[in-house]
């Protein structure tokens, strides 16, 4: 039985919310992409649709975090910056995967 894209992404989302180092999140993204590539080996269009949906979610989240960081005082907010860096690293990985198709 095939897993849903949301189920595949759940561990990645938890890691990103926790503010793990960007390299850790990028490794988890690679794991998810490997699952999707295997599952959709004969359906590149569906694979690209999943990547586009993920990229859209990441962009929205990053924009919201940029707004939150801009509104917050610099004092005591390193976690927000780390979470933002993690999200940006994952978005970069998604964009690279979209180009590699």
C-alpha cells in the first residue's frame, strides 16, 4: 500500500519545526525524494507536482518567518533564524530536485 505524500513529509516537517541544522533537514528531504522517485518512477509529472506543492508550502512558510523575524526583537530569537535557515535549505533542495527531474 502506497503512503501519502503528507505521511512521507511528516518527519521532515517535525525536524524543520524543531529547528534542526539545515544539513539534517536536507538529509531527510533526500530520503523523501528517494521514496517519491521510487514510487513515481514512471510518472514524472506527478513527481513534479509533488515537488511544486512542497516548494509552494516552503515559500509560504519562509515568507511568514521572515515577517515574524522582522517584527521580533533580535534579542532571544536565534531559534527563529535557525528554523528559517533550515526551511531555506530544504527549499533549495526541492528546487535542485525540480531541476534534476
